């Protein structure tokens, strides 16, 4: 299950994690975000225990979105060891995102 992450706990839950973290930057009003949300949730279940999925609402957490230069949503950042190792902007099929995950685990 995806974690709701905010500006205050981003460092603790994402950057200090010892697992691969997929960070889904989204907003309630974003249609493509709603399309990719079920795919991201499936990945969190498929890879439970191997990775963490975090969701950041860009409207409520502008600090984190700004820090990572998020200009378009949905944007998925793949963070490992506190470092962004891959990025995907826009909606994508599960196969595309799963392939990224597999290459990073």
C-alpha cells in the first residue's frame, strides 16, 4: 500500500529508506494522475517488501515538488539510497513501470 508522504516526513520515509522508493507526485484534479494511480498501487502490492511506494500531493507539499523540479504530473521518481536513479513523466502502462522497477531492484 502506498504511503502518503509530505514535506515534513519526505527525508525520513523516502531518502533514508534502505529500499527502492517510487515517489508518485500527483494532484487530485489531475486526470492522468488518476489513471496511473491504480498501476502504482498494483506495483506496491506486486513488489511488497522489496520496494516502497510513496505518494506526494503537489498542491499540499510544494516544497518537495519544487526541490525535485516537478513541473508536470504525474511524475514518478525512482529513488535508491537517497538518490534519484530514474524518472518517468506522464501516465504509463504497468509493463513499462514494472520493467523500470526490475532494472533497479
